[in-house]
């Protein structure tokens, strides 16, 4: 079990709100270090993020820890960084904000005088979330930050999980399958128990009182075979794997973006929330002036709030909007989306 050493770090956040007070990458260092793993770790806060890329151009506050190795030497250590926001009475933030613990990171501790390598949470929290919370009191906010250094003797070597590969093989082989799906003339063999464990919709369909529960073959409508194949693979392996196809493999291709939209719609239909979010992220990665209208429409239709917001921000850039929606096609956007795009443009001024 990781052993953490904590300190409290109070930041005068009010000094960071003016655009000229702190730039992206500027830091505030805690007065006292954390002693963990036989070395000193200095907690550092970048009020507007550690850099533009990792902090979405200043929208996030970053927290991290820094250390240096002994003189004339360097070594690699494994470290976990943890941080929470606390109220003036010492209570931690509410569960809805979720815990902020970094994954285990290997960092190189450099000699004194050399540039240190830091470990931490570069998107610890949005500045807007902090500013609207009860944790900002009289311009100050307090963080409880912890560092845990993992020694080789504290961990036993454990291989990576191969559950996904085993279940993927079960899907491919069809061994012990007890249900088939007919999708636009294609047949897919599967296992009721696996599907029911992963999706409440499949559970009701295959194990509930519905007529399909006793049928050896279930016919599905309103879904394309390729989308169902991707969805089924995700159910068994928890991985989004696109079909092996030259056109689909090209990042940002229209076919790949179209298939992702179909899979996202199917994920919502079968209440596979993680798959829906993974598709939304993949769609955002391939958004362009050529497909943003379709992606925005998909996000609007299937309640992908974050994807919708990012598409609107993309369109708030004047040149993107003009290329994505020439005057002849302006009716493709609903009037209320136009209003949201305009509001995003105004917020940038």
C-alpha cells in the first residue's frame, strides 16, 4: 500500500485572476517541503497551468511535486502525487469532484543545480470550478497535497491483465455461445451472461420477461453491422477497436468519423456510458471543418455535453465557422446552436 506524506498549501488565488499577474507556466512554491522516500519534495502550483497544451491555454490550475537527486548523480524513482481542495474547517471537497491522484510515474531525480523533473496533476481542476465553489474564501484556497515514493521492495511483479484478450477470444471462437444477433442480414454469436453483465438494456432484453429472452436469435434494428461489431468487441474487451480497413485506419477519415458516430449512438441505446465517452473523445480528436457539423449534430442528438461544447468552441473561431457552414448551408444548424456559438464568440473577446 502506498504511504503518503501530506502538507497543506494555501494559495492567494485572488492574485492570479488578473491577466497580467500570472502567465501560463508561472509557479508558486509551497513554503515547506514534503519528506517522502528519504528526500524533499517541493509542492508547486501553476495557477494558470504548467503549459498551454496541458492546461488548455490557462483554463486549468496545475499541482505537482519536484525533487532533486544527490550531487553528481541521478536516479529514477516511482512516485504518486495526490491532492484535494479543503474547506476552512478542514473538510475535503465533495465526492462529485472526484479524487485527484496521479498514476504511478517514473521520474528522474537530477543532481542539485540541474533542471528537475516533476510529477503531478497538470489538469488538477478548472479555474472556473474553483471560482464558483465554497472553497475560495476571501481570495484564498487551501490544497492538501501528498507524495508517495514507491520502492522496488514494496511491490510484487504482477503481469498486466489479460482478461480482455481471453474474452475477445471467446467472442471470436463463439465457444459456448447461447444467443445470436441478426443485424441487417449478418449474424453475430454471443453470450447472454457477458452482455447482461455489461449493459442493463441487454440484461432486460436477454434475461428479462421480454419475448426475445427465449429466442435463440434476436433481430436488431436501427444499428449498422459495423457499429454493432465494434460495440460487441467493446463489451467483451473494454477496448474501442475499429475494423481493419485502409480507409477506416486513416485518422480523421470521413468513414472513421461516420462509424464513430454510429457507435456512439449505439452506446447510448445500450447504456454503455464508457463507450459513449470514448467515442466522443475519438470524435473530438478527428474534428475538422469538413465534419464538425455532423459531429456537432451527433453530440446534440445524443446528449454529449462536453463534445458539443468543444465543437461550438471550434466554430467560434471565425474562419472555422465560415469554412464549416457557408451561407448556403446555414440552415443545417438549429437556431439555438447558432446562439450558443455566438455566445462562445463573445466570451473570447
